C-alpha cells in the first residue's frame, strides 16, 4: 500500500472529523483539500460558524497533507486568522499546501473558503516529521 492509500485508510478510520461531516476531496504529496457544511451545532452564540469547527476543518487538511509523504507528522503549532463570518448551511473548503519541508519539519499554508471562493480563514501550520514510522502506542 502506498503512503497516500495509507493516509486515506487512516482518515477513513478517524471518527472525529467524520462525525463533523468532513469529506476528503483531494490528496497528493504535500497537499490536501477537505470540505464540510456548517450545521446548527457548529455555530457560536452569534449564529456564525464556530471558530473551533473552522479550525478543525483546517487542521484536518493539515494532518492529511503533512502525512501524505509516508512519514508520521504531528502539528507543533497552528496559527489561524478568521477573516469573514460563515452562516449555517455554508459549505466550507479547506486546503493545505506544503510551503517548506525538511527532514524533521514542514510548514503548510492553510486556507478556508466558501464553496464559491470567499475567504473565511487563513492559517499556517508547522509539523514535526518523524524519520521512521512508529506504532500509535509509542506516542504515549
């Protein structure tokens, strides 16, 4: 199984983003695009998309893109700027694009837009990449 197939299989088994309705649209080395529709339980008390829901969408794209080359990667830091509100029913698309890659780190540009291209959030994520594959129990 190649690394992209492995990442797809791991995503299919990841219940948290799937519980939010996050769909994997595209996956390539150093790149991922995911989408979800904001539902009533994803808004804050202002009635607009909750920052945590939007962040989770961007973070999911980051996780997929940063793991797409076969070595395990985990986020070290993610900084997000919320640009525009998104009401219930809005289809959001998050894209993660690799900007810089070393043996142990990667930097990714993350964008969250509406399905028609309006900017909702911009973010940057830095990940730590492990040189060899590890079993999940080794992380504890």
